[in-house]
């Protein structure tokens, strides 16, 4: 399997095909909206508008959880009604600036109730305080450069990942480079400071779009095991970037999510390496990401995640591991040393849980 074949694999089949996923996701949400409307009497129309699409998805998720999990019709109706009011009051002014094909940067969101709601959702979900920044033509140009770099190196894979997001919301932050926010669906959060570096921009755009894609796959594929309590399943600690001196803990779903991101990112950085892209941070990122990626790769390849996953989730793990095997061969062909810094740690944790 060549790298081009790896790229083709990652953008095809039940886990990679963006067009198929988009159709399935639309069907899922339209059906969900119909059930919720029939129960609550509140209808939220689909929209391609960046703000409206995000608010609708967020409201449908909240209402579905209230109704289908807790049998709470009143809370479901309130969630939908509140969203409908927000969208009715949204002004007609532009809410984004084009920053690539199908990708935009948010601007002026504080000027509408719906936009402010999403800003509040993001602020409440982030671990650190941030200042929101309205997108400017310069920001849009820098994001476009990152998107174009992704497209020239990974071809259709970039489009496949970015198809699930409307664009980016910018923040000024010294601690957060980018983020995926569940209560702000289809919107990636990017720090303005990453936009000074085209590789960092491409990295962040790709990274957060991949998180959104997995979230969409969870809604449309049997990725997780129904009723499984992830906090009671296998848990792993991460041997880098501790928080307040303590290792971060990840459950099986988060391990799968991170492996999904790294499998895509490694495709991008290996492509940069093949083209001998002259950039000060590209080689550093390739080395750092590979060492971390191997940790998740070893955990997944062991079968340790399987008890938490549904049949599609287990198939997805095998799919990602196969592509990762190809990445290892590509790096060896390129004469790039394979960082095994975290291998022993991963194996020790697997042994501790009897895998």
C-alpha cells in the first residue's frame, strides 16, 4: 500500500466517505427532528448558515437526550423553543468570511442572540478563559493558506475531513491552540496565534475537523457499545503533558478519537516530508506526533478498546491500525527514525489490565 493508497483508504468506505457520511447524518438529524417535532410541536428547519446549522444541531442533541434518555418532554420542548427564538432573532448580516472552499471564519457573532449563545457554549466548555476575536480578511487569508496546503499534500482527504465543519471561530489565547466543542457542532475553535504559521494552521484545521468527523460517525455508525460506561471500562494515563503534575486519563472512546486524528495528521506530515517542504516546525511536529501516535496505536492494536466498542467501532480500529502500519513503513522508507519513547509505557499499561 503506497501513501496515495493510504489516502484513498482514509477517504473511502464506511468511515472515510464524506459524501456518504453527510447523507447519513442529514437523514439521521431530519428523522430526529421529525420525532422531536411530533412530540413537542416545535420545528427547527435545516440551514446551511454557519450559526443556524450549529445551533440546530446543538438544540436537537439536547432535546433528544432529554426526550429519549430521560423521557422529559418539557425539557426537550424548551430546548427546541429556545433555539427557535434565537434563530428568529438572528440578523441578516454576514456571520462569516470565506476562508477556503466550504470553509469560513466567524465574524460578528456577538451581534446576534444565536451567535452569542454559541460563544457562551464555547466559553463554558473550554478549560481556560479566552477572548473571542472577530475574523478579518487577513485571518481568512491565513486560514485559506493552511487549507490549500492540506489540499496540495493530501488531496481529497482534506476535503473529506473538512466537509463536516462550516469553519472556524477564533480566540485569543496563550494556552489553547485549537479545540473541538461538542455544544458548538460544525465549528472548530482556532487560536489566532497559530495563524502565524501555515503548518500550524493546517495542523489545527485538520485536527479539529477530524474530531468532528468522528463525532458524526458515532451518530451514524455503531461505533460505541450501547449502555457501556466508559469510566468503568479500561482507562489509560498519558505519559506526556501532565496537568498540575498529574497524568491525564483517557477512556477507550477518547483513545479511539485521538488515534483517528493522529492517523490523519501523520498522512499530512509524511506528505510534507516526501515533498521536502522547507519549514521550521514540520519536522519537529512529525517526530513528536509519531512518538505519541505509537502509544495510541499500540493500545488500539492490542484489542484493549474492543470491550467498549460496537461492531463498527471495532472495525474502525482495525481500519486505522492498518493505515498506521503503512505510515510506519513510509517513514522507514524515508529514513526517518521511528520514535519509540512511549512504547514501554503503553505495554506496561496493557499488561496491568491483562491484555
